[in-house]
């Protein structure tokens, strides 16, 4: 057999997704996720205009060879667009291989290393009462780990905090904004940021959460790259009494050496990497044990093959997985993450943001959630199929992630 067709499907059932459909000469179909939030069409073009034609006639079983062919052969290595495109091809080929074998993908990755996968939920609120109601809702659903994000006094809107849901109400988190009427956006929205106010406010919130919900609930927090190294060290130190599972993205990850300063001042576990796209982005962080969890997703890190290389490298240094799992990774990408989670030895926890009902009408999934845990299911392959008729009813609509500015107008990390 060989690859017969490679088609790119861009659809927006609730939010934008880029999906690759590979069909073999005997009719087997494999699906891959290439969604890059806010830059979807760049990856769609990379796949459609540059990669698809090079796949035709290739042996679909030669996954590692195809990965290296696409990574090394393009000359321009790495980068989010390239690695998302490679990820789609790679994941689709693994889907096909597992379907041919008649087994769920995790069986080809060494089989299950555990029975189920602990996940964490996202709780947020503009004030503590609304945050506490959101946390309580997740605890009642069986979650044992919750990410805590809070509004900051004096700031109208904070990235990662719902500003549309009623206090305590569940919401479908979509960080990429369209125009107010739902039409295509022409530019990003802009939000304000005040680091001193944030550093004063967040420890008090965690103190209240611990007082109300006790020591057993695992707590996480995402700082969204907003701090300088010394500010990040201060935050990590101030949160030590509240026993976080992790503190995420405390400072921009491009400067890997900056994490040394944070480590010198705090024992709070650190996670980073959702904006990384290669094992090479982690080299210093892993070899010097400057982080405790790697946060990349297969969708943005070269697929199952690329992510497995990263997770195996991290395992050597006792670093665990915390795979990125937001709603801007499609159910195809989520399924790939779950199969990896189940197979690897160094699993830590999986981010889980349930997709909207509209998204799940287009993407039919076999993974299941039960009282704070996920399982990828035992359907052969990834266990996810795209309904192309539903997808065709939801055309792409431009949306952008927001831009942050300090109070003096300086563009800042978000």
C-alpha cells in the first residue's frame, strides 16, 4: 500500500481547526491535527501547498522515515508552523498503522502503563466567590486537580479568566477572539496587565482556596510568561505554603537559563513548554532539571513521534508529562495525547478542557471521562473521526489571541 491522497480540511465548529486526512491506496483513512491557534491558515497552506504532494506514493508504514524526511528535507527546521504540519502527517500515519493492526494506538507504543489518566480542570473567576463556586463544581464532578486562575483588582480583563459566564458557571473557554458579532476578526484585542498587582493578589487567593478546600486537592496555576526571572522567583516562593502541583510558565521559556534563578529561590514545582515545538527547546531545562513537567502537545511538537522523543528524553531526568490539552487542540490531537499518556512511564497529569457540543458533533470520539480521569478507549487507531459533512457547514472565521500591554502601553507577554 501507499499514500493515495492527503487533503486539508479547515473548519470552525465552535472554533477553528486544521485537520489532515490521509487515505491509503486500499482505502484506510488516518486523521491528523495541525491546528495553530490564531495562525491556522499558515499551517493549512504549508500542508496543502508544500507537503501534500510529497506524500503521494510514499509507504504509509515508514513513519519514522517520513518524519525525518519532512523535518530534515525542508532545510528550515523546527518552528510552530513546520512542526504542526509534520505533526498532522505523523499522527495520521500512526492512526492508519494502528487501524491496520486492529488495535488502539497505545498498544503500538508499548501498551498501557496505567489504567486511567488523571486530568485537571480549569476554574476561574473575577473574584473569589465566583472562583470558589467554579472549583466546587469541579470537585463535585470528581476532579482531584484544578487549575486556579483569578481576576486581578484594577484590571478589567485577565487572559485565562472568564469574563462572560455568570459567577460559578461553566464556560467553553475560547482564547482566540472574533468580532463582537461573531464575524471574522481583523486584529487582536488588547488587554492590560499589572505585574505588581498580580504578585500581591495571587498568594491571598491560594490561601483562601486551601482554607476552603483543604490540603488534598491538587492545585495548579498558569502565569502565562508574564514575569521577569526575579518576579517569577518571588511568585514561586510566595506560593510554596500552598503546595502546588505546579506553577506554569512563570517566565518566557525562550530564555531557558532564567529558570535557574527561580529554582534557586523556591521548591515550587515548575512546568513549561506549551509554546515549544521541539525537544531541542527543552535541552537546558531538562538536563539541568530546571522544570518538573513538560507541557508540549503532539499537535505542536511533531506528532506522536516527536512527542515520544521528548517524553523519553525527559524520563531520563525524572521529569514527567503534563501535556497541553486546551480546546485549541482538536479532539484528534487530544486523542493522540491520551494514547501517549497511557503508554509512557513518566506520565504526570493531563490538561483537560472539554470541547463544545458543536465541536464534538464534527469530531466523533471514543475517549471517555469518568470522575476526574480519562481513557483513550480501545477503538482501533486514535479513536477519532471527522464528519466531513458537519465540518463543511462551519467555515473558517478569523480569530486572534489577545495582546497584553502594561499600564504604560508597552506590549507585554501574556
